[in-house]
C-alpha cells in the first residue's frame, strides 16, 4: 500500500488519520487541528469496535489512540494489531491521562501524549517525528542506509 503525504512548508503530514477517542470534544479538536495542518483525510471513531471496522477498509497513516475508551480500557491493543497486520505500520500516538498504564513494550510502538494536551502538540509531534520514508528521503536526510 502506498500512502499519500501532504507537505505544508517543512511539515510532512499523514495522508489518512484515524482518531480513536470517545470524548467528542477532544476528538473534534484533534480532527480539526490535523485537517487544518494538511491531513488528507481524518476519521474519528468513538470505540475500538468502530476503529476495527474502519481499519478493515484501509490502514491509516496516523493512528491516535485514547488508551481508556468507553468500550475497552486497553486502547493500546489496537496499536499492537495495526503494527502486526500492516506492512507499513501507522505512526502511532497514545493519548492518555495515565501513561504508566501502557505496557512498556506497547508504548515503544509509538509516542505518548499526556492529557490534556493542546491539539497543536500532536500536529507538532507528527510533523517533526515522521520518519523519513524511502531511500531518497534517507539519502537527503543523511540517515544511515
């Protein structure tokens, strides 16, 4: 699967973002910030079940996961699944008020933002930490091959 990226200034933002968040206001703020910053498509799911259904269609480029959801209190399990099932795993961001509740081996799959955080912090994290993709990008950045 190839994923599209949009470039705005120096930022490289994901083509498709999936936000798994059961607080509608938080989800809307995150979705708006990503869309305003160049994300091609932003989908919001309020439960693990809805997110699984969405991921059956297409793997997101960015996965923002609330760790404690109304239907499950182990939102990180979706990150593990996305990482195992996709040849190119999404950029994963865990959103939580209790970062210690994420198993360390799972937290290593992505980045943790402690709630409450401004949505701009997520945009900054994604745009600054997005790994270089492909040989040409690695050569340009001077990264080892």
